C-alpha cells in the first residue's frame, strides 16, 4: 500500500521471534500504545487457538479469560462492535488519531516491551 510506504511501515515477513518483537516495539513507539499485548510465537499457536486468520478481535479480561469474541473476518469482522462492548464495560473513550511516524515519541509503560503470547496449551 502506498500509505505503508509513505509511513515507512513495510516489513519483511519476520522469520524469528526477535524480529516479531522488533516490529511490535516499533508499533508501540509509533502509536504510543500503552496497553499490554502479546506476540505469537513462531509456530503461530495463538493464531491457531483463536482462529485469528484472516482477522478477528478478541478481548481478554484482567483475569486472562476471553471476555469478547468477534466474528471471523472479513464478513463478520466488526471493530465497531468491539468498541461498543468496550464502551459499555469501561465507558466511552476519547480516540485521537496517532501522529505520523516522524513525530512519534518512544512509548513508556508496560507495553513498551511487548512479550511473546503464552502458548495455546496454557489457555
């Protein structure tokens, strides 16, 4: 996509977990992402366990349980439904568009160092 080239967010397909972590850290910095998240291992165990391909939204609650399971995309992929669920549970959130990558500052907090997702067997 032209916008990916313009924003310098084109990456080669990662071949190692370290490469996936590097890409995730870049995301955290560019978008000042402050929520913790996991990174799938190279066997894609979390992707397989959650049937995440081609796209799917899950919300995991504070106790590590699935609190919201969205439909499988592309036809049942409804981000607005997830936003409504989050607003109903936690209240409306003011959303600001992320600044361009050239203005992004390093993120701080728990999400500054994304960690690999737990194995599917641990779920």
